[in-house]
C-alpha cells in the first residue's frame, strides 16, 4: 500500500473511531431525552453492560485490527472504508440537526 493511501486510511480509521465514541455519548444523551436507539442491532443491548463494551472497546479494537491487516487486505481497503466513514459523518450531521431543533 502506498504511503498516501496509508495516511488516508489512518485518518479514516481515526475518524470512524472518533465518530463512534461521539455517537456513544450522543446516543446516551438522546436516550435520556426519550429517543430510542435507531440501530436494530444495538437496540437489544442498550442499557446493558454490553453497549459500552461494544461501542468503546470492540469497535476501536476492530479498527486497530483493520490497521494491522491493511497490507494483507490490500489497496481496496481505503475505498471501502469510506462507506462507514461517511455513514458516521451523516449520523453526526443528523445528531447536530436533532440537537438544534
């Protein structure tokens, strides 16, 4: 993998990690305000010990694993990582508009 692609991938993974942590705290805030979790996979573990474990430990570990395996996965990884990156970005925009109104 080229240095420029590695730098891009590093920032993508850092961004996803930051969005994930922000999403965790914004979700807790939204739940306190009476909203419900929109992700059906996480809905079953909200308000359990597994929720912070998944959001704050498992996801960052998976991102770190992707970084370690970047050479084995190949040059297509930065291209595919845009999907969760932009998904989280759009979620942050949604939270921003949710908090404004």
